[in-house]
C-alpha cells in the first residue's frame, strides 16, 4: 500500500509542477505568449501580461502589460513597466476582429494614458518587432478574448 501512496504523491507533485509552467510553455519553447486576463479593481481595468524572449537565445522572459479599459472596448493598450510608459495599442473593430497595431512615436509615450492625445496614435498596421529583438521577429497579436465591458461588482 505504501508504494502506491508514494506513486500518487509523486504524480500529484509532478502535475503541480507542470501546472506552474505558464501557458503553452509546457509543450516546449515558446518565444512569446499572453497570460489570461485579471481585473484590477482600484483603477477599474483588466490586464494581462505579454511575456517574450527578446532574443532566440534568451533564457529569461521579459514582459509588458496589456491593459483593457471597458470604456474603450476596441483597444488593448501596451504598457512597459520598466519605462513606465504606454507605447502603443492594438485595435479591434466593433465585431471584435483584429485591425492592427498603432506604435506610438517615442515623444508620444507617456506614463498616463490621459496624457496621450488620440491624434498621437497612427493608423493600425502590422505588429511591431518584439521589444529588444535584434532578429526582427514580430510580436504576436493579442488574443481576441476581450473581457466583458461590464465591470465586476464590488
């Protein structure tokens, strides 16, 4: 009976360890991916983390945040936590289909979204290169599973 219990415990520990590996990284190398959505009640927005390897040989993920404001349901904004600036946004059409990415010019990147005029966002285009990438690899677009526009109660 003891060996069987030991196998069960080992299976549970192994399963827990695999569950701790983010997203599809369990299946092998993944250069970039997005986490699931979380809600930040203090500022009333949703966010998910965009993880990426800046280079193909990097061994530690870097990350930026993508932020979704229910009051602006067509956009997912990208925020760099190191520079503490918004640096672009991804746009969806009213049916939730991807339109493209608007990369802000360096001079237009700000810590507060309210400080960026709408006119600073260029027409949506292709995704930019992965931040810090030297090989030209493009970012993957955010998943289209946008959060609800109704804010959670509480």
